């Protein structure tokens, strides 16, 4: 009995403390909002947003609602995170492997790369790319084409856009290819377990991935055209590119800075993962008669990935959160559009900051839950 | 004598080395001359071959060097470290060539063509960097808009605070038990009072300087220092809370930690600047800098808590059981047995958290506090000094890099030190 009360008292006190703080804040907020004539509510989401966004993935103009502005801005955030994650993974894996190279020069260059980009604040890196490096690019009229059809200018990166005819047919062919590859892999695994035969899965997969979409071009009536960016003169000295897709400099600066910065952390995860596998594993695999490719694929990678993936996912999460620094260089992401412009216009500080935080929190918790599930799945099953 | 290109066999095994070294040195010489003196000695070759020529002869040279075991230590080291396979040789050459190509333009921009004399923009005439800009704005970058004649106050405050930080080292043996008390409670209070009275002023005959005028690198230090000393105790409490047996306390701690870890710092700063004033009583005013420091402290405390929790989890169960069997209560057990060991384990992790904290401080720029990044933005848009963004950001990057690199090396050393002791 005595013990129970002893356990109860601190809990009750803590809860009371938390409730009191929240109560204090709520009452103050009530009073403050009454004084300023603001009412609490999410009705504003349906109102007309009446501001423009410089770069959007979906159609958006000032007449759309705040809710739509939120969706569009969220997509912009996700776009930056997606691109950043892809590039930082590629760079990170290369640098991480390079850090373990036998080659003295490569090993040290990789180490210096990591030390260099890791120890400069991300915000400064973003500023550097946006205000200093990308401003040194040529104007549209003097830009030289990269790879023949793309133009890197001070106003952004212009790439050809694709114009599809019967895109649905192509997409369904692609999906069919992927689904059939999955089935063939399952069948091949069963076949190997039953009869010991090995199918050339890799070549079959590649073949399917190429042949099925190709068939859709030949038979399905799919057509693909490229719209190239073309230089156009607006006035005496003002030129722009028309057609194609224009990637704004904000996006480029952000993706470059985010992927360079995060790739250093991914590289460290990769290095730790590969170093975490004991040499005995490799030697044992070799003594069983596996070839170097098989050793990497069947013995080293499955174990290394178990170490690499959880911290790397954490870095992806950090990258997603760090993408909110976009607000500092006016890339229309969630923070700038919603917690910036929309907040200024409506004055609904509590609701808007709350929604913004909740969005990021949801993304984080979702990825964390996924991670836990994955960890459970791949953890070593001991008897 | 047979002569074939793949296995070149002569009576003298050194022939391979001679040929290989000659080709290798020739390739480096070619690139060197081209990048430093802008002289293309292979211009007689057609088209793209000029570009790839040094690469090709370098590769052939390295493969000759690799062919035979010589017993010369230098060559063997070379083969072992930078020349193991053709692929490695290619990468080696690419790195050497890149460095050679990058040195001249970087050197001429940073030093040879740069200007540092003079006081105005007109002094910068060369094509290189304009360090005059940094020189003129240096005080602003360091102290923000703080009045020039009062800079001694910031300097002396910092010196005092740092000196007080080292006092712990000189504690007598009988005072050592109060060391933790000193660092966790007394030191932060004294440091706060020093910074408040010396930098803010307002009493003792010192002129009042409002926090809006603070800025530059000194503000970065002030913010990270306070967040650092406040977030540590808070993180400790949260870590203990998360490992508590009491469900209410545990769940509240978990909610707190997961919430702050799930949101980006920039939204936390927005919250502190636009949302938090709504939660305070009407006529209660809190300075923006204080709000920002509170926000960052709450944010970093969650990360700190997770690091400390790692240390608590790493302790063997026996420590808990032993302490309990001696009849120690919860607090006694943690203060005298668990925390001293756990905190020693997590020192490197904590150092990393602090490193992240220092790297995060430039973010306070988005709520209008002009620390180094903010001052750079201000200087960049000054009509008298347009067009020197590059110099400014490189300067800031160098400063931050030195600070962060020193910190990360220090934490690495700590990590090694404590690893060997266990």
C-alpha cells in the first residue's frame, strides 16, 4: 500500500505540472486572441490564398485555397527531399566505399571530403551555392548547352520536357514488367530450393524491363516527344528560355547543398556497416567456394545492410527536416509558403505553426514506424 | 630476347621501372605545365587526344611500374598504396590531375590576384578575391551592430566565462565532490549574470545595449553556450524519465522527446517568434533572444536525452542490482552509481550533440537575429559593397569549419580515450 502511494505521488505531480503548463498557455492564448480579435479555427483553409508561388509541381494560382497551397508546398518539400535522398545515397555510398579503399590517395580524399562538408553549417552551404556559386553562372543568351540540349543559366537549369501520347499504356506495361519480375524471382527461388537449378534472374529482369515498355512503343501506340528549351528574346537585352522544364536555382542550390552535406553522414554509415562485418565472414564464404560477386551479394551485403540501413534512414529523416531551410533562400517549400506567407496573411499563428509541425512530425513518425518494422524483420533470429 | 607488351621481359628487371617512371613523370609534367604555365606541349596531337594523352601514358607508365617486384622500398610502397590495379591507377591519376588543375585558379583567386589593402570597394581592382571587404566588415562579422567602443565588454565577458569554466580543474580534493554541483547549477548562473550585466549593461554605470544590436560570431557563441549548459541537465532528467518505471512519467518523457525530435528546428524557431508570445500573459514581454535560446534548449534537450539514454542502457544490469542491494534509493543510486558511469560513456555522444548545436545556430537568422550568417546577408546587400557574396561565405565557412573541426577532433579523441579505459 505504502509502496503504491510512493509510486503514485510523483506521477500525479508530473501530470499536474504538465496540465498546469498547458492550462496556463491555453488561458493566455484565449485572452490574447480575444484582445486581438482573432478566433481559433481552421476555416481559413478554404479561403482564397491570393499569393503566387514561383515553382510548383501541380497547377496552382492565387485563386486556389490555402489548403491547396499547403498541398502544393508540401509536394515541393517532398520533391527536394526525394532528390536530395537519391543524390546523397549515390554520393554517400561512393564516398563510404572510397574511405575503405586500399588506395592511399582515394582514402584520404574521401576522408577530407567528409571532414570538409560535415563541418560547415548547412545553412552556410546553401547560401554559398545560392548566392555565390550559382550567381557566377552565365546569362541565358551566353549559356553553352550541356549535353547538347540542356542549359545551365543564372536563371535556372533548363531541361527538355517529355510529351507522352498514351502514357497509360506505357505505365501499365512498366508495371506489368515489374510484377512479372517479382513472380519470376519467387519462382526462381523455389526452383533453386527444390532442384538446385539457378535461373539467370538478372538478365531475365533486365530483358523484361526493356522489352515490355519497348513493345508498348511498337504496338501500343505510345509516342514520346521531347520539347527542347529554346532561347527567346523578350526585349533588347532580356532573354529567356521557353519550353522544356525549368528547374529554379533555389531548387538546385538546395538539392546540391543537402546532398553534399548529408552524403558525408551516409558515407560514415556505409563505412561503419562494411567495417562491422568481420573478416572471417568473407574468408568463410570464399572457402565454401563462392566467387567474389556472390560473397558480396550473399554474405557481406545482407549483413552490412542490417547495420547500414537504420542510421541511414535517420539521415534521410534529417535531410527531410533540413529541407525546411529552403525558407532561407525563398524556395517555396512548406515552411516558407505556409508558415511564412500564409501566416502573414491570415495571422493564424497557432493553427499554421501547429499544422506545419504536425506535418513534419507525421513524416518522422511514419518513417520511424517503418524503420521499426524493418528492423524487426531483418534482425538476427536467434534460437 | 622476346618482346611483348603485356609481359615485357628483359635481362634487367629495372628496365620496366625506368620506362614506367619516365612515362608517369612525363604525364604529370604535361598536366603541371599546362595548368601552371598554360603551355600545351602535346598540342600537336589531334582533337580530344590532347586531353586524354597524359591519362593514357600515365596509365601505361603505372602498369609498367607494377609489373615486377623490385625490392626498392619506395616503389613497393607506391605499388601497394596507390597502384594496386589498373582501376586504382586510373583513380590515382585522376586525383593527382584534378589537384594539379585546381591549384592555380584557386591560388590566384585566393592570394595572387586578391586585394586586401584599402578601405573601400574601389581598392579591389584585381580579378581575385576582395579581402578588403572582410577587413572592413570584420568587426561587424564578429560583434554585430554592437557599438564599436564597447567591444571590450563582449571580450572581457567571454574571457571571464571561459576562465570560470576552467576553475573546476583547480578544485582541491575536498571540494571535488561539489564539482558537478558547480558545473550544473552555479556556473550557468554566474555565466548568465556576467553576460547579462557586462554585455547587456544597464547598471554599474554601463550603457544599456539591447539584444537587437548583438550579433555576429559573438552571438553564435552566446546562443550555443547557453543552450549547451541548459540542455544538458534537462536532457538528463528526460533520459531518466524515459527509463522510469512509472508509466505516466515515462510516457510524458517519450512524448516530449519524440515530438521535438520529429520537427525541424526552423519550425521551432518560428514557433518561438510568432506562436510563443500568444501563450504568455498579456503584459509579459520576453526578449526575442531569450525566446530563441529557450526554443533551442528545449529542442536540443530531446537529442541530448537520447544520447544519455544510450549511456544508461549500456550500463550492465549488475550496477543497478549492486546499488539496490546496498539499500540505495532511486536518487542515491542514480547520483552516486549510475550517472557518473553513464555520463562518462556518453561524453563523445554529447560532444557530437553540441557540435550539431553549434552548426544549427546560424538558423536563428530566419527569425531576424543577425549572427554571422545574418550579418553576411546584411553586408551583401549593402549598396557600397555589392557583389562580394563569395568572399563573405568563404570567410564564414572557414571560421565555422575551424570551430567544428576542432570540436569533432576533440570528441574523437575523447571517444578513443574512454574506449581504451573500459
